[in-house]
């Protein structure tokens, strides 16, 4: 009887805790979801890795000052793979255009929605190849 109670308690705790952990990890609350920005910048590093791809860019503002931006995907590489994005798609020195939701706290970070390569190829999260 004691083992049965322990098993039921374990299941209840699992049902309550696991969704909270998953939601916390995949939360986009730190990013603007209704205010997208588009930047043009030079790739300094590209990591097409799990759990989320990351791009590091140098972006010039209107005054010519260079700032470093970090763009992260909200999805794993497999979702981007559907749109034709691959690990060798971008390299340091590529000039790209990127659209996404900026961080609410003003950090130079964004959550990627769309990337346009130097050749004009577009990649969007989970979309069919264009």
C-alpha cells in the first residue's frame, strides 16, 4: 500500500512539475512578440546547434557605430531545416538581413523570425523552402 501511494505521488508531482519546467525553458516573455525589427549585419559566428541555433552579428547604426547583436532561434535546428537552413548556410563575414522580436530590456538580442542570406534566400522558422 505504501508503494502504491508513493507511485501515485510521484505521478502527481511529475504531472505538475514537468509542464512548468518546459514552459519556463521555452518562454519568449523576454522578447517583444508584436514589435518586430529588421537589422542588416555581418555574421561573426553561427551556431546551428541544439537546443536553439544562435547568430552573432555586427550591426552598424545610423551614426556608423558598430554594435554586437545576438540572435537566437526559438526552435531547434530541425524546425529550421524544413525551410532549407543548414549548418553550412552562413559563415563569418556574410552580410545578412534578419527580422525578429527584440529583447524587452534593451539588450542587443532578438528572437529570430526570418533570415535573408547574401544570395537572397529566405529562411523562416518551420516554413517550407522558398
